[in-house]
């Protein structure tokens, strides 16, 4: 099946052919485990998963095969990945034993501890280039409760999110400038636009323990709540389109939401309740329940590729890891650039070839290699204005 977008430069018209096949889930060869965190590269080919009381596993082929890395057995709590899947950060919670933070510069082939203090860690985050890192302390009431690095973990400095309701889950924008911290025991969602120097609260309801995901630029956010035991009955999903300044409730059934994921542009969302996975292709305006296989374990974790078309879900209660792939149809963006123009599209989860044509009949492959923009996770190609009308398209090989 071919999927492509066409751009006519003369009239700046976009023509599209989009396919929307049904989503199916496939169990990978990952071993049965109590998985505690998963992360994906931008294209969805490189995956990393950590287990609670086990090891760290990686895949370089979208989950078809998995390899246990040399990282030690531990009660791993959180893992994060750079956009290319090369730089990884993982942290563990093993109270009362303090644990170091581990980083890998080579997709998990080797791991080293770094100069962050040993502690019990709750959550880690990583910028798209892997240079900016964040880690939150998992001890209730600890101060400082967040540690940051600007050099891939070689050195760290501490900050404090202004709340005693930590431990916090934390995420960051692709460039690492924006941070969003979520209390583990209820409270406000905190946002920072200056890499943790200052923090602001917002009008997100203080109802419980959120899980949160962000678009690449940190503008669009999605936050999910589990069901409370007593009133008020939450189990809701909230969205923000202004970096957390204001929030609105999504039209999604109340559920025990335990994980959310977002595409780079914030339009593709996924949310897992453990027994069901819902997806949205319009930033949460509408949701559909996907055909999660009938399994005995709980798929409580979900991660997404940059285009939102490749999802990975993992069990938190002695189960496996599953993946889902839908056919992407990326939109081509056209931007003037100093007398030239830039063609760009979100990093796709399947290979695309850029082609050009002068008559829509004969197409030739282009040799211009795209460059990944680490601020928005888009492939970009800078071209000179053509002397005549030229059509461009992205096509599956």
C-alpha cells in the first residue's frame, strides 16, 4: 500500500492520499516481566524497557527482538531516550538502598553511573539530543527533589519543585527548555520554561496522581488521572494547548488511566488504562478504543513514535510487550528560508522516499538527505526555488 503527500510549488496546493487501516497489536519477543517504564526513539525502531526487579532490555527493530543489556538487576523505575535512541538514562527505586543513575551513550550497549547523588529515584526525562537530563527523587518530602544535567549526566545540579507532595513524574520538551512535573500523591501540575530555574502552577484540577505527555515543543500537553477510590470520581484526561497555562477535560470515558503518550505535534495521543488503550488523532477532541488483545496481564504502559503511528505497550504485572503500527501519511510543510524554502515533515515510523516530478507522470528519487530538527522532531530539506513548477511527494518504498 502506497501513502504519499504531494506539493505543487507554483500554486502552493497540497494534495493528499490518506489511508486509515484498523489498528492491530502484535506481541513481541520481550520476556515476561513486570515492566515499569518504556521509551521509544522518534521513528519507533529503537525501544528500551526497564523492569521492576529485573534488567534493562533494548530493541533495534521495533520490538521484533530484544536484548538484555549489561545494566545490573535492580528495581528500575524510569527510563528515557534521545530522539535517535542512542542516549539513554535509567533510574531505580530500591528503598532503603540508594541507587545511582545510569546513562548509556550507545543505545544500551554499555552503561555507566554518573555524578548524580545516589538516591531513590522516581522519574527521568531526556531532551531530543540527549544532552539535557532531569531526574526526580522518589522520597516523599525530600529537598532538593529534582536534579538536572546539561551535559548528558557528566555533572548535575539540584533544584526544588515548590511542593512537598513529591515524588514527581517529569517530562521535558524536545529542546529541554520546558519541564513539567506531576506530584505522585495529588496536587498541581508544575511547569518550567527555563529548565527548572523557576516553576509555575496552573489551573489543572488538583485531584490525584497524574501521568503526563507532551508535544515536542512543549506546547500541547495531555495529563491523565486514575480512578479515585472515593468521590470525586476522576479517571479523566485533561489537555492543554498553551504549555499548561490552562486545561480542559477531554471527551473520554472515566477509566483507571495509568499512562499517556503523545506524537511530536501533539495531535496523536494514546492512553492506557491497563485493560484498554484509547487513541486520538485530533489532540483529544475524540477518542476510539483500540483492539488490545485478550491478555491476562495489565498493559499499563504506552509509548509512541514521533508521528503517533507506532505504539508500544508493556505490562506492569508479569506480562509482555506489544506493538501496533498504522500506516502514516505525513503532511509536508513549506516554509520560506532566506530566499530558499524548507520542506519538512514529522519523523515517520515507516520509511519514506522524497520524490519530485515536473508533470505528475514521471517521478525521480531525490538525493537530498533530510536533517532532523531536534526542536520539533521534523525532517527538513532546504531547496532552492525551481525555475518551473515542481511537484514533491513522500512515498513508501
